[in-house]
C-alpha cells in the first residue's frame, strides 16, 4: 500500500529527504516554500504481540510497536550551505507519551479500505516550519485515508 507524508510550508531553500534503513537519502527535495510530498510503498502485517498493523519497508524505523519514518533536513539531507542539521520523526504508531493530544494511529479498518481501493493512500501532514521560522521536527498529526 502507499503512504504519503505531506510537509506543509517548509522554509525556503532547505533540503529534505526520506532516510531508508541503511541511512541512504531518497526523494531529496529542495524546498521552495510549497508543500513537499513523499510517497512510498510499504507492506503491512500484524505486529506479533499487539496484532496492530506493523509497517515494513526500507523507510520504517524503530520497533513494530513504536514505528516512525525519518525526514532528514538540511545538512543531514546532504545540503552543505545551511545552518540546519535536523531529522524529523514522522510517527506511524507508538507516539511518545509527551505528545498530546495523541494523534490518530492507523487501524486495520483503514489498512483494509486502502488495500481494496487503488485510488486511496494513507496520509499524514505536518507543519514544516516552526514558530521561529526554522524547519519543524514534529510529524505527529495522525493518519487519514486520502485520494491519490
């Protein structure tokens, strides 16, 4: 199935990319201030302990019960001429207790709906710019079904 991460209004002239499980950069994109969209395929299977959806793909990080994706920013995305050296965690499940309110996790109902409708994806959005104008590190807005 397809997952989509939408980075809303990131700061201009900052490089962003997904990080795979080997530390490689994928979908490297220089921000123009417009939204950046990362889409990728994943396989879903039951977490052996909780039976909740467990997403596996080259971008999946963490454990099955605390799964997230990394978006590398600035220097960590390979940009040399920037002061920014950050990495955002985009949580898929198992958000830290410090994040309140708890974002919506992906359910089996959502997985089944997207798996049976090829015109849909699972999507999350997060604000790309922090209040001080720097790149934001928070990707915790929850997941929803969206059209391709």
